[in-house]
């Protein structure tokens, strides 16, 4: 298996990291600290980092400031959303659901949803394609 890495960028100079290999260990607290210490967090209402990416699955840790909105229109993949810190509100299919730390939501493909951060929050979002 080919090992894939992300390269450093101007906005993320310490960005070199393995994102796909036979095994990938993810230090969530370190990534959350990194997100909240970057200039993007100071300037914007969100900041995110891809921590795993293969041909069928992507995992992203996203920090949201209170009031930030993520509008996902009909994603083609399965989607999971784990609240790691804070509180969010998800609107989907005419329903509004509030979620707090430790809760997970799972969406089948093509289910539109909108996420509102009710407080500063950290989410682990995963998309994956089922064979």
C-alpha cells in the first residue's frame, strides 16, 4: 500500500502528516489544539483539518465558533458527525435535533442537513462510500 501524506502549506507550515497508510493513529487533542492556535481560527468562524483520507473514506476534525453554520446539500456519501466538544443543532428532513459532546449522528447518502454551532464546538466528520 502506498503511504499518502499531506504537505505543509503557508497557512499550516507544520502540516506534513500521514493521512493514509496501513494504519494511521490520530491524536485528536493535539489536532484540536493546533486548529485553535492557527490564524484561520482567529480570522474565521471555523477551522478544519483532514486527518485521514483514502479512496472511500475521509475524516475531518472541524472546530466551529458559536453561530457558525455548515450547510450540506445532499452529500453523495454516508456521513457521520460526532460532537467532541460543545453543542450543535442539526436540521434535516424538517426536524431540528440538538447534540452535545459524545453524541453521534449518521446520515445515509443524499440526505441534506444544516449544522449550527450553539457554542464553540469541535466535530469529527467522516464521509465514506459503501461498496
